[in-house]
């Protein structure tokens, strides 16, 4: 399946000015060498059993790798889950199935808040464990000035910089750029469950009490409670805040609607997401893609990917909502309905001007066309 380029990608920020670019490059080079130096320092200290936490070096290496990995998941998932908390991710189905499943869990009740509570416990735990693994009080001082030894060795600064670079900032940047990619990673489900289980034990539950007291003391409004609402046979999760999101037709600009619909029916022919050969016919395409009459509805993203695989242009309303070229499909549908209604009116107006004989000829022509389409009429 063809993968869409994420709406944002992690790139090294680079200013436009030549002097500023040189300064920025120097900063990146210096930062890279400092980080490499910190890693070498940590490997040396752990390998020589200088860590505050007692134990063999192999165990310390494994523990440090585990801490970095768990902390990276915790930090990245926080950014990703909060970014997608109130958003529909169904268009990712078939591309990021694990991520969609994770989002469904987070959307239930107060699971996002529960995840944050449980997550913070493990973040603090990882921080203290990493500090005990990367602080070396018996590190040889040598000819190093006392103040420099205290700054670099006694404070555990190299370990903090390493954890910051690989266990916190990197996953946060990735999660901010493409949250669904990070939520789809193997292990994300287990980390989420770990945090939810920790919150359910009640150990960090004092956070709920303290936050309620702070909100009461500050006269802050209560967070809206989620309630199941039965509406037209469809159960949906709503809050009181959702009532403020009602849009009335009288407030819409007809000119803007028409223009957006015209753009929505334009196709996107980017070489980045189109390749291979073409196929035609909706029914044939559905059958070819494995969707029969009784199948579930195919997702917009799946249709777009199949069109891309078959070298067909992709309508803009099939693109993910995060894509800057996306046009909402309901605007396109409404405009098509308006055009169809206008076309029917024009046809009826033309029919009213026909003579009786012309009406008969028109009806005969319609019958012939129907028979031709069904294969019952052969043109000589």
C-alpha cells in the first residue's frame, strides 16, 4: 500500500540568511560532539562499575537502554495522544491499524487523563533510575578543576543530556510531526496499558484530589462530563461543550461554499503519491480491492491509496484532513446535489418546450438507450 507523506516531517530548522545558517550549522556540530562525548563518558563510567546503583555493567547497560526506550514511548505518546484526542482518525484505518486501535482506547471515558497520571509516575521513576545509572561519584578527578568536576560529574549532567536527547526531545518531535505514526509503533499499546494499570492501582490518585482542590480554589469551571446520548438510533459521546459547535446554514457564505466545492472536485496528480497502472469502474475497483456487496464501507484513505497504486488521479476530498490540499467531502457532496437539482430543472424546462411528436421521439430514444446499455439492442 502506498504511504502518504505525513503532513509534517521532522527537519533540521535552518534559517535563510547565510550568516545565520553558518551559526546554526556550528551549533548543530557542537551539540553533536557534546552528545557523543556524553555517550562515551557514560559507557566508560558504567563499564568500570562507577555508577551509584550497584550491579554488573551488563545489567546497567540493559537497564539504561530499557529506561531510554520506555521514557521515549512515554514522552512521544503524551504528545501524540493529546494531539489526536478530539479528532477522527478513521481515515488512517488500513494504514495505521494499531494507532487507530490505540486512539479508540484513549477516546473511552477519561482514559486520556488516566494515561497522563500513570505516565507521570513512570516518567519520574525512569528519571531517578537513569540518574542512579549515569552518576559516577567515584569517577577519577585527575587534573580537572574542582568546579568543573562538580558541574559535569557530581551533577550527572552528561547523563541528563543523553536522556534529554534520546529519551525525551526526539520522541516528542516525532510525535508532534506525525502522531499517528508514533501511536502505531509496536509496543505503544503495552505502554498505554501499563500507564492505565498504574493509575487504576490508586497509588498516584492523589493527583485527582489535588487538581480538584486547585480548580476549586481558583474558581475554575468543572471539566465537562461525558454522557451517552441517543440520537436518531446512533449512540455518540457528547459533552455540553459540543453544543457550542453548531453551525447554521444562514451563517455560511454560498460563494465560498461553491468555490470550495469546485476545488474539492479537482484532482491531485502529485507524483509523490501516484504510480503504476490504471483501473476503471467503481464496482470493478471495489471487487478488485476485496470489497463485496456485504463488506464494510471502504475508508477514504484506502480508496486514495488504491487510486495511487493504479496511477489514477486522487480527488482532494479523499486526502487526510491534515493535508493542506484536503477539501471536506460534505462540501463537494452538497455542491453536487445543487448542480444535479439545477440540471434536473433545466431538463424539465427543455421537455416542457417540446412538441408532442418530439416528446414521443425523446421517449423512444430513451428506451433505445436503455436497451443498448442492457445489451438487448444491436446497432447495425
